[in-house]
């Protein structure tokens, strides 16, 4: 203790010596000497270190507190909406907390432990403000997308909580909410059939995605993103709705079928070159044609669900050869050749079209085999007569488009069944983790990152109610500041009018 007292006396004596020297040499006291003398006196009287710096930091802290009020008023003036409108004020509050901590550290007497405690409180205040800002941002994102769901009729009493819950079930982060809103909007007319309202269908879609969570990592390894998985799930629900099967399966059954649908889309893309979005369009368009839809529903009523699935898969493969090939195939599935498209395909395929569709719908052959049989028939017809007819410009009068016949012949050169088996085996290899190690590791990492994101965002979501209360109080303060601004404005107008500088009223 004696050493501390001696040190204080020494510093005070040094400050007084410097003060006398300044007056002798300069006739005035330098700023640094003045601060030195002030600090020495404060050290002797209160035991505080760096008093001038501490008081300066305290002054800045008060300025930052005032700035917080100014920033919130400015945000309201600019017409900003939502909780994040107050984030600039929170930045000023965080700055104030840091400066206040600095001031306390400089002014408070005590050793390293006491200063560490002050520093810890400062960090805690900054962390709390950062947490509230994150909750504000999340709340605004949720509300924006809640508004988006309302436009398609998908909003319900579960509100922003429902938006968050379904987004997490769909494997989405808060920065990916737009994809959920657009997906629901695009599918709303079909989702409404899953429970009676669009919101019911939205929840059903989310439940399907959640029930398929264990398959996500495998799909990532195949290069199928979460958004693509969700789109495929919604696409499968559309097909079920359009065949009248919206309410005929449990969630688990529907999810299992949807997962199979995703893998089958990938397989067909590999053997046809038709991307999954175009495949979905082909499937949806086919179910808008009464003859094809009637046949699919007939097979399903008879319990021939495998045949109904193969029929729809075959339509994708046939349509990949050409739109006229697809039209002809769909028109003849009921054995009806009165349709012109059906007659043209039957003619071009040398009679193979009708035979193949009958074998397909009876379960004798699968989609790949039926497509191969029809393509070979078209190839034979091409060499027998279509080449000569095309030279005369008459190939399209009796058969399908000549260029599509050439494409179908090229397709028949490869065994479709073997190609499909090859695609299935390669896909299974990737799913089993025996494919490319880089893609395998990337798929695992994406799933881990997705899980971490959910944990972090769950924690932030829990903070939204408290953040809303805090921002409500800040809004009340801002409202008071707005009243002060009004009074100040009126006073300024009065002064201007007094000096004749105000608005001239007539």
C-alpha cells in the first residue's frame, strides 16, 4: 500500500513540476500537462486511472445513446417498416455499451479482475444487442413471406410461426423462404385438394419433406438440391391430385412414393436427356388429355398401380423422341385409332405402337421395353417408306413428323432397358457412397450445414417474442421523439414568421 501511495505522490509531484515548467517557458499550460495534472489529482482523491480518457469515453457513450433515438426517428421518417427498422438504433446502443464499458474500465479503481468483470458485462451487452438484431431480421423475413403466402391463399392462423415451421420441415434457411412461397403459389390449385384449403396443402407438403429427411443426404450426393427435392415433392402431389388420389394415401405412404418419384426422374433424365422440369410439364400436360387420364385412372381403380406408373413413365420417354410421338402414344393407350395422332404413330411404327401399349397396360412389359419396341418399329418404317415419302414431301401426311422418326430410330439403336438398368446401378452406387468421394463428402457436408443452420435459427426464432417487446418500447420512445420534433418544427416556423421569412399566406 505504501508503494501505491508513494507512486501517487510521485505522479502528482511530476505533474506539478511540468505545470511550473510550462508557465516558465510558454506562459500557459499545455493540454497534455493539464490532463496529466487532472489525472494525478483524480488518482490521489478517487483512485481512478486515466480520468480524462474515461470521461471522454463516457461523453461519447451519452452521444451514442442520443444517436440511438435519432436513428429510430430517422427510420420512421424514411417509412421503414418492421422490427429491423430499429437495427440502426441498436447499433448505436451497442456502441454506447462499448464506450460505457471503456469509460468504466478507465475510471474505476481496481485490479485486473475488476476490469475483466467490466469487460465481460460490456461483451454481454453487445452480444445481447446482436441477438436482438438477428431476431428482428428473422421476424421481418418471416412476415414478408407470410404476406407472400397470403396472396396465394396459403396463409392461415398459424401465421409467422407456421411459415417458420414449414420452412424448417422443407429444409430451408431464412434466406431461402422465397422458394417456398413461390412453390406454394405455383401449386396452390392442386394443394387445395389436400385437406380443403391451400394452407392444409402447404402443411402436407412440409410434412412430406420432413418424412423424407433421411433421404436428403443421398439426394445431395446425386446433385439434387433441397429446392429441387421440394419441387419434385410438390410435383408429385400435383400428379396425385390430378388423378384423384389426393386423400388416398397416408403421409408416410405419400412421402415414400414421392422419394421414389425423385429417383425415377433422375433415372429418366439420364436415359432421355429430358430434364426433370420438362418431365414434370410432360406429365402434367398428359393428365389434361381425357383419353390418357381416363386410362391412368382405370388402371388405378383396378389396383394396377405399377402399370399406371409405367404408362406415365413411357409417356415421358416417348415424348423425349418428339411431341408427335408422345401425342400418338397417349391417344392410342385405350386402343382407339380414331384419333389422327394415334393413326399416324401406328402407321409410322409399322403397327408396333398399339401392340406395345396393350402389352404395357397389361403388365407384360415395362416403360423402357414399350418405348424400345415402338422406336424400333418407327426405325423399320423409316427405312421401308418414310425416307422415300420425305423426298416427295409427303412423310407427314400419313405418319408422324419425319425428323421425329429419325430421332426415334436413333433412340432404338441403344437398348433402352439396358440403359435404364445402367442408370439405376450407377445411381445406387452413388447413394451407397461408392461413387465419387468428392461428391459423397460434399453431400454429407451440405446435410451437416443444413442441420447446424436449423439449430442456430431455432435459437434466434425463440428470441423473436422478447425482441418484439423490446422494439415496442423503442417504438414508444421514438413516438415521443416525434412529438418533440413536431414542437421544434412549430417553434422554427414561428421564428421564421416573426422575421418575415415564413410562407406568405393570401
